[in-house]
C-alpha cells in the first residue's frame, strides 16, 4: 500500500490543477517551474476535514522524507525511494509520465497504466502544492526542491 500511495501521490503531483499559480521571483512557465529541479521532495502532507472545513497536518513518514521525484522536460517522471524505503520490497526507482492541462490547472501522473489527476494550488520553482482525491479523502501535498 505504501508504494501505491506514493505512486498515486507522485502521479497526483504531476497531474495537479493549477488553481493558483503563484510566481516567486521566477518568470518561468508552469512546466519550466516543474522541470527546473532534478529532485522534488515532499515536505508536508495534509488531509481535509469536511466537518470543520479545515486542513490537518498528516505528517510525512520518515521513510518518505528522502524520496526524490524528477519531472523531466520530455514528459517522463522518475521516482527514487532514497536511502530509506518504507517497504524493502519496493523497487529503488520507478518511472511514469506526466502532463499538464492547457490551462495549467490539472496535473496528471501516469504509472503502470494508472493515471491520477490533481489540482495545482501553487507552482513556482521553489514550491509545488497539489490537492487530490485519494480513495474518497481530499489530500494536499507540498513539495520543495532538494
């Protein structure tokens, strides 16, 4: 389940919708910002509580903190488990593809024939925030370059 969650999360990262593309001292396009670093790492994971309409910090597992996601300009993506794997049987690296909608609001990640769409809340060269639905739960993940 950990690999599936990570895969879906990373696919969502790529497929997320750009609801608010904030520029922080970079003039690059959303795609340029996404591909400007060779390693995006997850720094925050949140779950939405519909009863209170608030986001709750879900924490990032220690074994996921050293993971690396690389969005390449040829629309491929690579995922590296880092030195500490959550599941020792997971492959060290895996690959997939990504696409961004014409309006820059939806990022789609595809791996092993499974596609996930996400909404891009923020995308700069220094930060990526994605919201997505994961098995009926609304989630938000924040990534920064490593």
